[in-house]
């Protein structure tokens, strides 16, 4: 059992929302990785830019590498 300590209140203890990671271990660049990352984001509803009020986002997204030649 967790006990109150300083500013910590055990009644506010809960699981985190989670995270998803995907990459190519061989370094292959593929559009499929982007589609899989978006699928992960959809399955993690709260991390998928849905805040507690259901109206505003939480800034979640995906991080991708843009080639210098593209810019």
C-alpha cells in the first residue's frame, strides 16, 4: 500500500498513457513505417491528441527524418 509522503498523494496514482515505437533495424527507409506509426498513434487514444476534455489536443505525434536533399 502506498502512503502519503510530502506532496505525493496515493489517491492520484494511476497508470501512464503509454507510448509506441517503430523503426527499421536494418535502416530501410519506407513509407510503410509512417503508416505503422500513425496506426500506433490511433490505438493510443489519449496519446493520439485527445485531451481529457475531448476537445483539445495534447501535442502527440510522430517524429520522422527528413532528408537534407529534400529541403
